[in-house]
């Protein structure tokens, strides 16, 4: 660890934000920016009009992940609804499937979560998508969950 990383970690460990997401009683040894991505559909296997698709992300087992931003883009249509489920807790991100642009931002602008979402190691997130267009196939949809991986001392 270089001097800059050590000082940044010292500052982060004393922050109220980090205290709200870090495991109680654990010593943080590193925080890395990271993004988990998933795609649904493709040019070879498009999501037909009024059809659904699903993607799954397996989170790594050696760190917690804190989601702070979400982003998505769709090719072919942007008229789709999305539901994200944390399979570790069984909780959904939304009370009902939500238009992708409302939950993931638009035009390349990220959606900032109002509070960070902590995902425990080895958890799966499932992204369920429904193409609500009555006439247009969706070539693919791409989702990114951005934040930080938090590593603790053993």
C-alpha cells in the first residue's frame, strides 16, 4: 500500500459514511472502486416485444460490496421495466417492477442511490426485465452496479 492509499484509508475509516456501511468491529484494510455488470439479451437472442429476460450477478466471496450508483442502457427500445432482487436477503429493490429509466438513470447519467446498498460476499443479485413495447424487440440491456469493495483484516 502506498502513502496515498494509506492516508485515504485513514480518512475513510473515520468517516460517518464508512461507519454506516462497514461491518461492526472489523478493521478495514482496503477499499477498491468496482462495478458489477450484467447483460440481458443480445443481437443473437433479442428480447421480443412484451417478453421478459433475466440476468444474475454473483458477488465475489472475499469482500463486501457497497452499491452507490446504478446505470443501464437498452438497445432497440428503452421501454422496459426492471426488478432487482438481492437473493441473499430475498428483498427486492422496488415495490413493483419499475421503468428502467426511473431506477437506473438516463442518457449516461448515473442514478445515485439515496442510501448505499450493502451486498454481502457470495450473494447473487437477479435482474428481471420486461420489454413493455408492443412492437419493438430489444437487442440487449446492460446494467452496472457501481461502488466499492470493502476488504477486512482476517
